[in-house]
């Protein structure tokens, strides 16, 4: 299947809005945003070949959004998924091997609390408690009253702080605080024991409820304890939400204390006016009284790096294990745990964290370099901790080790059997509540094993079954996870439906929308779209989409998809997989469509129309390396190849091989901007203007060598003679024409000629817009020029004072050698001083006058850096022969 007509991928100009509206009406589209830039104008396709023809092209340089459309590059028929439950899932004996009552079957050992109520009590009582008069006489106050000669009306007694009668605790359950949830819960539990459950009001806020707190009517006691970090970035959404929360509770509460797990308190004076912020684990021990100044508990980057290195071999690190490791290896205070938990190099799972797969190699090398004693103690702590962990962790670590360590392959079978035991127990467990904790283990295991395990033959099937079992209740209702583990393929997950009744299928259309690579999935209706991909899928197993090297996502009805230029995506159902690439309508094209050969563009409709086809991975004579190129319909693909620079072909001329680079059609800015230093030499204008080349061509990757010139012409006029790979020089424009005429007689199918001036600069720039194809400056290691006179402020370099062998220096981005320097290169154009500012299409200055000056480009070995720029132009008498004059030639298609 291929896309139908591509009409809706092209825009009409504002000058023809009535035409655009009519076209949109036919194609069932409505105008959303008025275009602010001009586009080529297209007409409705006529009968026969499906295409859209352009009436005109822009005549000025404009910045237009590129029109993106989708191209199917490959369709693969998939093997149907077996939805019958595997035999081991139904094996009651296998399920009995799992003992849910065994110690450590379900939970990790919790982390040791950061602080006890005994440690916190003085601070809490003095900051939140009530003042009560004691029985001890305040002698100092009494003596001070007598010494001032004042009568004693009432004896003064020392006052004592006591626990508040009522306490409100607001606890932050934002996901970033997960490492401290157990600590918060322990503090609340001990407060309820001390004050009584009825006297402690607990309010939990998270990322969803925090913003709504201010609008809710809570009755809050006069003493409030906040368990949070107050380390939000200034003026972020959470910052303003907490500001509003503090203002709300300060209207009712007289005393507010915060216990923070952050490395330092936010330095915000407005907050310190109404509350005090103290560390939940201060570096200098707990204070009896709250401090008014922000605290600082520094955590260094080196400590974080040490922690990441040490936990890198582990498949799963729970917060209890992380705290044990931090305390043993002295990684700093408790703030490090939260910083590790939300670090970008960490993956968060249901029950713990692990290093990002992309960071494996880096941290595994650092772990290997650790001292043996450190690694020995590390594994001792890990093994002791995981003795009381859940049974599935053994399987998880075993799979990770086997997938990442080739020498561990012998341990696969027992690991797989343990996994099957977990799956059998979960699949057969009744009621549903009995499966919840074991399903948590399966989910953690599935999302944390390495990607390689999903692609392994031994692990792939039971791992895909783990998703089917863990999410079986949701999958039965057609509710798939929002994302699947890296490497997991949704279409390989069985539905575990023992029923023999076929699953009902629904037909969908993936419909193109707009001009920027958008599409949306809709159920098939009677109203057909011109641009769509039709597919069938069940509600219980929806289609899935996947960007290259990323995880799969279900594609549900109404879901939009977006592809940028050259981005690729795969779309899969249970029966088929489509590989799709987003490509753009090229600037040189005036017509776009498709026929039985595939997607094409056409140029010069009113003259000699040339058609270029888009090569997909399925096209070409078993040469997938040619994919992704617009090639002319007359090209013999069997004779061309492709390397890192692009498409090329080689021709044998009298036993001498000459390589030609394919230069595709395109659009570029010819000339130089006014800001370019040393432009417009010798009155040769370099006015910047837009050029469109509608025809591709083949260009020799080097200038003509002395050996090739000798073979064709029987002579070598060069000054620097003696080596065949040196460029031929001391040849005039007329000599170059005689060479080409003789060559075309030898091999008539070549249609050789000199390149036009526009073709030469287009090829020299090779897609760049800088002073040189190398960038803003050059060195003698890149270009053969007079290095003692560099361009602008570059350092002086080697001055060779002669030509050098072709291909001695690196090629430009399109594989062309010595386009800058070495020898001037003749072009076929007659020289014109000023090329103007207007946008032009396929320009060429022709002249029948024999004596008119002809264009030379590129500079030579004898000139300074400023005269070998991409834009530098020159004109010379066609009969001039000089030791810096050479040429290269091109071929037609």
C-alpha cells in the first residue's frame, strides 16, 4: 500500500485564496491559520498521473516553512501473535513453587529514619508548643524589680514550653520527595503517639493538589508543621503555589515550622517573615530552637558522581539501600538521596531507581576502576539488604547480568525458570488482591531489565508474558500502558484469551493533515480521505507507533502524530508493520505526485520536463545505500554507488578512472553578503541572489589531471609537469572546449561540458553558506593557496608556490576536491560583471562572440586567502593560458 494523492501537503499562495478554499473544501479541510508567506501555487490534478502543477515560483528570497509529507519505505507482513496462554502459566505445580509467605517476598527493608522524635522534640516544642508557667521562682526577675525600687505585685515564675494541644502537619507527597516519604510517615506516627491521634491533623499535598490547596477551606490549628524542602526554583509554578499555601495557613496559624530535606533552604525573605525552615538532618546536630537564617548542607558534584558510580551495577536500588550506602560511604547528608532520585542520569521505576542505559558504559568503567576493598564492602551491603527483599529481585539481577555480561550465559536457564514461577503464581492467584504485590514485582522487573534482554531469544517470550500477566486486567478492557519498556514489542504480547472466539477488528485510517507532517488516526467512515493509510486493529490490541530507537506507544483513535523532516517512524498492527519517513517537497520542484514507480517531482513543466524519483529503501537494484535521494528517471542505478559524501559513479577513459559526484537539483544563495570581508574583487560583483537549479548533474570530483589530458589530447601543456596526478594547467577556455569535444567523440554518451558558473558555486558551497565550504576561514592543510597571505586574522601558513596532486587535500561536504585553490577553473558562461539581485532559475550567460571573456572560479595556488573564497569571481580572455589555469567538467543526465 502507498499513499494516495498528496494534494493537502502543498499550499496555495495568498494571491489565490479562492482557489485554496475550493481545494480545501474538496479535500474536507478547513482553514486554520492564514498563511503569512508566499508559496508556490498549485492546481487540482487532472486525469491520469496524479500530480499537482505549479503556475509560478517565488521571485524573491523568502523564508518559507517546508512542506512535509510522508513516504512509506517498507511494508512487512508479521507473524500472528499466539494468544493462547503458555503451558507453564497453567501449570499448578509451577505456581506452587512460589511461596508468598516467605520472608521478604513482597517488600524491601525500609530506610532507617533520618530523625527520631526524641531528637526533634526540643525543636518542635520550642517552635510549635505553648508556654506554661512553672513552680520555680524567677529570682533574677524578682531581684531586678526590687533593685529598681518597684513594688512586687506578683511573684515571677519560670515558664516552660509544652507540646501543643492541636497540631496540623502538612506533608509534601510530590514524587520528587519519594525517598523521604517513609521519614515523613515515621514523624507523623510518633507525633500521633505523643499527642494522640485526634490532636494531629494530617494534610497531604502532591503535584496535583498543591495548586488547589489555597482555594480549599481547611480548619487549621495555630501550630503547623510543614514537611517539605522549599527548594523549588525561584518563581517556578511550585514556588508560587507554596507561596500561596504559606499565605493561606499564616492567616490561621500563629506558629509555623518547616523541616526540610533540601541541601539548603530557599533564601526568600517573604517566607521567613511567617515561618522558620530547619534541616531534617543538620550537619551539626539538631538545635533546640529554630534558626531565622537559611541553612546550608552542601552536597558536592563529586559525592553525586561517587554515588552514581557505585550503584551503576545494580538493576534496582530502593531508597532503603541508597540510604545504607550513603551512610556507610559518607556521601554527604540526606539531601543527596533526593538529588540522586531526580537526577537526569537516573531512571525511576515503580519500586526504585537505576542508572540510565545510555550511561552504563561510562559508569561501569568507573566502577571497574574502584579499589577491590570498596567493591567487596559494597556487595556485602547489597547482599545483606536484598536478603530481605522480594524474590523477583534475584530474577531481575540475573537477567540483567546475563544480558550485559556474555560470560554469564550459563545461568540463563535457572533464571528463566524462576521467572516462569513468578508468572505462573500471578496468573493463577485468586482473588485479585493476592496478585497485586507480585504484579508490582513483575512490572518493576519488566521496566528495569536491559533492552538487550527483550531482544534475546531465551528471555524475549517470558518477558513479553510478564507484561501480559502484570497488566492482564487492564488489557482485557483494552487499556494498555501509556509506554512500554525499551525493547518490548506490543504486538508480541499475548492477550491471554483462552476463548476460541476471534477478536473483533476495526478498520482505521491514518489521515494526513496540514502541511507540516501531521496525521491522525480515525475510524473508517463513508467519507474517504485522499491521503490516508488504511489499517485494521482490535480495540484490545491497538496499533503502535515508534520513533527510531525509542520505545513503543499505543496509537489510539484521535491521537495525533507528528514527523519532522527526514524523521522516521514505524507503525505496527498484529498483521503488518509500515516503515514511514517524512520528506519535504524540494525547492527546485514545480510538480509533485506519484505513479506506479513511486513518489516523484518534476521541473520546468513549460520547457523540458525532468522527473526525479524518491529512492526508498525498497527501490534500486539491491542497493539500499542509495535510499533517501531524488534521482533522475533516466539514471542507470546499477552503475552508481554511494558513500559518506553522496551518490557517485566512475567512468573509464583510456584506462584512466574519473569519479563523478551526483549534484542534485536545489536552491542556494549565490554571491556573498555585504558583511563578508574582501568581497567584490576586481569589480566582479558578488551580489547575493537566490538561484534555483532544476536539473541535477554529474561533476568530476577533481580537475582534469595531466594524465587524463595527455590520454585524450596527446599532449601535456602544463608548467608543473612530471606527475600524472597533478592538475593540467596552462590550458585556455578554448583548450578546454577542444578537450571536451574530443572526449565526447571518444565516448558519445558522456555529453561532457564545462559546468555553468551557478552550477560551479552551488557545488563548491556544498550546502554551506559560509565564506568557504570549510567555514569562515581556511588553512593550507585544507586549501592550496598562498599561505603567507591568509584570510582575515588567520595565522600565516605554508606557501607551496606550485600546484599539488589532485585529492591531496580533504574533500568538501559533497566529496569534491580542491574546489578552493590549486588552479582556477574555467566555466562555460560568458563573464558578466554584475549578476544582479533577482532570483533566477537555471542561469547561464551564453555568447557566440569568440573573444568575449569567460568565467573562472575558485582561485589558485598563487593567490591569497581572500581570493579563494566560494563567492570570488573572475573573467579572462578565452585564449589565455597560464600556469594557474585548469578546469573540471560535468556530465548531463
